[in-house]
C-alpha cells in the first residue's frame, strides 16, 4: 500500500468514527499507529510526569489535602496544590484540573458540582449548556463572570475540580477528601455571598441534600451568607422551575444591596 493510500485510508477511518458519534480522543497524546510497526527500533516513550505527591505514600488523603490547602497563601498556590494532589482517583480520568473562572474579587462566589465534558476539555467551570444558562440567569441581575468590577462580577468554582467518569456525581468520600481545598478556596476568595448551586454543593458545604426544599433559604457557610439554588442543568430539564430561580436571584440581589 502506498503512503498516499495509507493517508486516505486513515482519513476515511477517522471520518467513519466521527459518523459513529466519536467526539473526542481518549489519550492525551495522539498515537501514531503507522509508526508502531517500528516500535522495537525506538527507545521507550518517556513516562508521564510523576504526580507531585505519590499516591502510595500512606498518608491520610484528607489530612494531606488540609495540609496542602492550609499552606497555600493565595489562589495561584491553591490551584497548583490542587493540580498536584495525587490522592483523588477522579484526576485519572480527567483531562484538566478545573479550578475556577471569573473575577476572584467578585462579591458573589458560585459553587457548582463538578466539571462536565466541555468543562473538562476547556479547563473552565460552567462553559457547557448549563453554564450558558447560568450566565444568562446572573446577567438578569447584572452579574457576569467577565466583569472587572467586583460589585458586578462572579467567581465560579465546583466541589471537585476533575470530571467524574460518565458525569456521575462525586461520591461522599471524594467530596470529603477535597473539601479542605474548597474551604480554603472560599477563604482566599473571601466573597460576600456564596451560591450553592444544586444538591452536591449543598451536600459538600451544608452536609445535607434536598435542594427543592433548601433552595431560596439563606444559610451560613464558613461564616458567610450562602444561598442554595436550583442547578441550571435541572432548569434545562424543568423549565417551570425558572420562576423559583427568578425569586432566588432577586433575593440574592436584595442581599447584596443590604450588605455593606
Ligand atoms: N455543572 C456543574 O456543576 N459545574 C460545571 O462546571 C459544569 C456543569
């Protein structure tokens, strides 16, 4: 088979996969199948970089998370500490460690569940369909992640920074292990208000679920007012619940006006 024919065959195979619905490659780096035949003649590929903390170190992961998070003097250091945290299995299946988006000086910090497919690909929280709805919801009360002014800005993160496999919810163990990072994240960003977006954020920070009852009722989390709200992914499936969400957004706006 000539090299040109090989190229056309490879292209046809790729197009066939796209037709079948394949939307992403599984490996971080492309595999050159044509070069594999020469594998024995080449040196072994370099091993992937070792995680910053060996997973087999025998340390208690939650204690290690608390140590790393507590030692982070700022958000940049916290994000690096999280990216190097080797004890959570979620990181193995994820492409990116999704730390945050928006303006860290914002008065309002939103805490979602965890990255989905698009968030994992782009390394940013809430950039898929639910994220677009979230942006519209908050734009309705004059808040945006792109705003340079703290009063009209949003800062956005999740309970876990790695996409759980098949978009399952993070387990209670995973939430507990990563909680010290989330708590430190809130301390360092120091927002006036928190929004707990959906059941998983409530589970992580309030220790309870039941968002349909919790939504709209102000709580205190880490010494700050916190408003549980319906997750935009829920609103995409239950458009009639947008009325409650509008009431919650107005409550948030009123609280921002009340606070100094
Ligand atoms: N849902 C979330 O809770 N967080 C994201 O970042 C995306 C979707």
